[in-house]
C-alpha cells in the first residue's frame, strides 16, 4: 500500500466514523418521536469536510505513534 492509499483509507475511515455517529443520533431522535418524525430541536449537523479532516488527523497521529 502506498502512502497515498493509506492516507485515503484513513480519510474514508474518518468519514465513515462521523457518518455512523450522525446516523445513530438521527435514528435515536426518530425512534423517540411516536410518528417517526424529526423534531425541530434536532440540532445535529451532517459532518463537514473540516470535521472529517480533523478526525483523520487524529487517526493518523495514533497510527503513526509508537
């Protein structure tokens, strides 16, 4: 695996983690409402590129450390 492929894999993992977290919170909100509707109080935002890059950097730092 080249360094570029590794960086891309880390990026995909970071995106997947943040997306899963968002979807889980969305599902909880939906199940708490009897009609399955999302309330206006649901303040969660879909992950941004900046958040993904920040998470990828954290993962990379962990992987790169001894």
